[in-house]
C-alpha cells in the first residue's frame, strides 16, 4: 500500500521500506493465495453486486493496482528487505532489481519484523535521508 501511495502522491512520501513484500508481482505460497481467495469471496458476498468480480485479485483495475504497475517515483527513496528463507513470499519478487535498495537478510517471513538486523538496517536507511 505504501508503494501505491508513493506513486500517487510522491510529494507527500519521503521513503518506502518494504519487508518481504511482493513488489514486482504477486507470488506467494499457495496457502496464502488460497486464504486471500477465501477472504475475497467473503468480501464479495458481503458487499454484493457493487463490487466487481475482479476486485481483491491481481486482475483488479482500480487506481491502487494501476499505481503499482507504473514506475516508482525517483523522488521517493526506497528500501526492499527480503529473505531467501521466506516460505510465505517468493523472495525473487520482493526485490526491485536495484542492488542499492535491495537488502537480503537471513530470516523467516514473520521474523522480518522481529529481526535486530532488520531494525538496524531500517535505522541506517532512515538516518541516511
């Protein structure tokens, strides 16, 4: 969501730091995708005909997903933290492709938010602004 906001309002966002986030495409463990599909079906059932069938899927055409497909604003500093040991997200899509902003750590997916190495990296990136 932060990347979409940055793309839509780059004048209001200084930087975006992602932790194990699929920023290039949706590529998650099958169980995660099945859970997301279950949630989507419940949302569609609850909201009825007012919600398009493609909402809450990678095929959604709303501004949110459109902003993710476009280029990331050069004025917004970014940091993408990923782990090859991530069993939830495919680490390949959690990178920007720019070695200056992509940082690999050794962690599980959930462990990214608990890792002292990640906190140190985030602090260094924020301090360097």
